[in-house]
C-alpha cells in the first residue's frame, strides 16, 4: 500500500490518497480466502477522509462526527 502525503484541496478538507496494488503471486503461509482486517484508524491516520483508488476509479472514505464511515465514488 502506498500513501501519498496529505493535501488541502480547495474545500479545506485534509485527505490522503491510498493506492493499493493487487498481489498476483501467492505468498506462502497467508490465507488468501479470508478477508484482511484493517483498522479504520490505520487507513485514516488521523485524517477526516482518504481517497482510495480501485480499478481506475477514486472512492472517498470519510469518518463522520458520529464515528460512522461513508464510502462514496
């Protein structure tokens, strides 16, 4: 996973762009059938939102004031 440093876009919201590369090779000792569990804090890293790039599209993962997550395209 590669993170691009936070920036402040015109709306004044901080964001971090996260680009994940899919692994095509099997890694020994890793169960690829079970989903990987990631803490939201490890994705957000103190920011209000992050942009996730997936298959050429950008998605915004946002933490609300109520502590809920919203994913939008």
